[in-house]
C-alpha cells in the first residue's frame, strides 16, 4: 500500500472498530494489551509514513429502544495499533 493511500484513509476523529483479541500498545501502561470484547475507537493522531494510528477508546451508551445512542470517551489511556487491524464504525440509529 502506498503512503498516499494510507494517509488519506485514516482521518483524525474517524470512528473505527477492533475485534476482541486485537493487540494494542497502551501509552499509559507502556505495554501490549488485548481485550476479551470488541472495542470502538476514535483516531486521535496518525503516524507518518507508516500504518500506525493513535486512538482513544470509546464506549457506546443508550443503545436501547426509545433512546438515542451516544459515544463517550472511555478513560484517559491512548492506544497505538495498525490502521489495517481496524474496521469502519458508525453509531447505530435510534430505535423509536
């Protein structure tokens, strides 16, 4: 993949999704970690010229009938991982 393609793909503020078991580098803990559940993330910074992104973990709230789903930040940690290990994510539509 060319540098230009990588840089145009990953945008700051873009919501992405990672599957359970994906290994990420925790900036606060200074170690590699993985999770038992899928995670929603938001891109905070991008690496140049590589495929590395720095992300903020997010949490989906109010994904219930009659409520408006909302995303909030989850903690103060920042993670580093490969952009290619992520998938696009969109907030679910309200179910009224």
